C-alpha cells in the first residue's frame, strides 16, 4: 500500500513537472514573439487618437527599454494565460467526474475572453475619456503638459489591468458556485453590500468626474447581476444532474 501511494505521488509530480514545462516553454516562446512585435504594438498605440498629441519623451536612459520589456511581457502573459489555464485543467481533470470536467473546461475561454473584454473596454472607451478629463483640468489651471512614455504607459496599465481583472467576476462566481461556497440566494442577500463595494472600486480606479464613474460603475453592477444569473443557471444544472443520476441508480 505504501509503495502504491509513493508511486502515485511520483506520478503526480511527474505530471505536474510536465505541465509546468509546457507552460514555461510557451511563455519563453511568447516572450520571444513579444520582443519581436513590441515595436509594432507601440507604434500602433502611438497612432491612436489618445497618443497623437503626446510627445513620447524619455526622462531616463532606461525608460524606453522598460516600456519595451513591459509590452513584450504583457503580450507573453496574454498568450500564455489560456495555455496555463488549460494545463491546470488537464492536471486536475483525473480527480474530477465526467460532468465536472465538462463543466470546468468552459472556464478557460470564458476567463480569457472576459479579461480581453475588460481590457478593450477600458482602453478604447474609458482611457480616452480619462485622458481628456485630466487634460482639461491641467488646461484650466494653466499647466503645461510635458509627459514621457513612462507616465503614459504607467497611467494606462494602472487602468486597464485592474478593470480586466474585475471583469473576471462572473467566472469567479461560477467557480465558487460549483464548489458550493456561493449560491444565488447568498448573492441576492448581499446585493446591497456588493453594490457598495463595486461603487467604491469603480470610483477608486477612475478620476473624480461623473462620466468616468458612470461608465465603469454601470458595467460592474451589470457584471454582478450576470454573475447571479450564471450562478443560478449552474446550480439548477447541478441539481438536474443529481436528479438524473438518482433516477439512473433506481432504474
């Protein structure tokens, strides 16, 4: 019995090592691709309306290099993320039932697409409005705007990455529902508290103007309501599967 347990433990370590190697190789290849196309991505960003009026000054020798590396890293992470999620699913799949494995595999594309949706929403809609608001404030006080690449990209990343993560809310709620930690009833009871927390999050990552707050708070509240619907659907499906199994056992 002890030898069998040790063998199983070694098998798990071997399987984990295999999955980590695949993720590491994917990341290295993606990083190489990122370094290759980072200049084109930066050129594309520079051509956008939000950046055309900004002179990309550098105030330190390493500013340009750091932006170049961050761009390549971000691209590598985006490419590696679905592969890493898939490898994680393959690793835990043997310990799940057939229905559980089918139900959890959908987390991979859903998580990735929601993150991209959050990034796209924040970059193409919210980010330009925030820059315009900040510029108007600076102009109203007679300030001379002199920015560098570092300031521009730091401001952009500090906005789009948190919003991309917040857009993962429906997937997180669905996962917690499948684990039995969260139910639609609990979510409905804590709706007022959740609304308050989401409003605080929305206000904290946007400038103090009504339009920007409105544009981020409304999607966050909608995401929470979608999370309740998704949780309810998942729970109903789980109960239907349990009823079906009981009927099959009786038959």
